[in-house]
């Protein structure tokens, strides 16, 4: 069982940047995206401050964010990568299943990846994710490399928006026809 004070908060800075981005998108009437809370069971609570100091995750979560952009349902997960190789073990089978069901309901699923060492973000379309996932399931590489990713889906902070992913979402929609 993962605990609150071990691996559970990796990526929290990136998620906070996305939260701030989503606040800007809401202020401008562009999107309503919310962080999906992960249910936890407290194990240890500091009696003086009444803060949870140790907890475990109750159940597998779905994805990190869900909402709508201009009437289009979207869900996505945020991942950090500190090298040029992204291990697919960072995406869990229950997340893949959720995103597949979401897509079947005419929603758009994707990953946002922060290549921290490059100070660069990547919008991984659901189609790209499934190509890598299926390759791994068939006995191939259990990861994908930075070089395998189409350049057009890399992006950086711009115009006062920390993680400006809406343009990439539009590109994804355009490719789907």
C-alpha cells in the first residue's frame, strides 16, 4: 500500500502548475477542469495541529484531472519524467482502462508529461499512449524515449500560463477529424 509520506506526492509541483493553469482557463471561460481527489485513510494524525502525517490510499484512482473544454469532456493524468526515457509502469492498467472507457463515451483522454530535466512539457495523445502501451503488452519496450515523440506536441510555459495545453488539445482534436 503506498503511503502518504512516501511516493504519493511525486509530481505535486507539476500538478500545482496545472491547477493554476486551470484556474486561468476558468477565469477566461475556456474550460472547467478539476483535480480528482485521491481518497485516503489516515493512519497517524498530529494531535496538536490535527494534520494527517501518515495515510494510505484507499483505492486506485482514475486520472488526475477531469472536466470540460468548450463542451468537450476531457480527462488526463500528469506525469513527471527526469530522464529521456519514460517508463510505462508510471501509467497503471486501471488508468488505461478508465481512459479507454472515457474515449468510448466520446471524451478526450491524454497525458501531460513534464520532462523536468529539459524544462519542457509534452502532450501525449491517447493514440500515442496506446501505441506504446500495446507495444509493451506485446513484449516490446516497457518505456518510450523522448526521441520517439512527435516534436509538434512539445510545449513550454507561455503568455502567463504555466502549462498551456489547450492549443495541443486543439491539435489533437484536429487530427481526430
